[in-house]
C-alpha cells in the first residue's frame, strides 16, 4: 500500500480530477480568490490556470511530494506568483491573519484532522477573509447516506483517505465559519460519490 500511495495514487488522482465535469466549478470558484491566497490540497495544480491577477501570491499546500512535483509544472506556467509548500492542513506554516483567501477543492474529504484544519484556516485568514470551497460529501437522502457510510471504510485506503460521508456544511459551521453562500447538487455518476457542496464561507 505504501508504493501505491506514493507512486500510483497521485497519478490516478491527477487523471480523475482532470474530469471536464469539474471544470465549471473551477471556472466559477477560483477567479473569486484575491490577495494573499492559500490553496489547501493543491494536488497536481489543476486550479492554477484559473487564478487571476487579483492574486498577489498563492501558497499551494499538499502532503504529497509526488503531487507537488506534478504541481511544479503548472506553477511554472501560472500567471500568478506560486509558492508550493509540503505540509498538513492541520498545522499551516503561515502566520496568523496573513491571508485574504483560502481555497479548498475536493480536499476536505481526505484531511484526517478536519476540525483542526478548519480551525487553522480561520487562524491564517484576516477578519475580512474568505474560504472558497467545492467538496463532495454526505448526501441528504437517508438511503444514499447509508451507502456512503457503508462504503467509506473500503474506499478510504484506495482514495488517499477520502471520506464519502462528511457533512461539509455542518463541519464548517461547527468550526465557527459562517456560510455566506452555499449550493448543493449531484454531479453525474453514482450518488454515494457525487453529492457536492460549493460556495463561500467567512470567519
């Protein structure tokens, strides 16, 4: 499993996250970022082409060195200054109130210490900052949610720790965020994997 997680899984994630169905969410969300920006779980850098000149610096954090190597290729072509960081969302290597925007796209499902990570994101944001997010998670339909809970223990080892059953909106609110904008929908595909939350939260 160690070889799979280090070498195979990063390539699989890159291929899956390149899906054209995800592009409209990147197009809508990422250009809202401005100022000093942190992207949690930058992965292979698929969001980088969508950042605009409103961004003065982008910090891209990821725990996977293999994914950061892929992200360097995108960073070299990015239109904004990018600094890639190897680390965990639960312990951000950034100062208090130093950022204007935090971005999280299909990342919160994999973070082990989700409560700590959401607290850290609030810590590094300025009072008028924002969290932009698009995530998959717990569906409102009981039958779908039941399948998500059954499948998650089997799915996690294959998908880098991904939880199918995280209630994203409730987790944000429990961590002290206010949901300034929230949308939900199912993407195409099996429902346990495709219930999606996206929007904007403020500290």
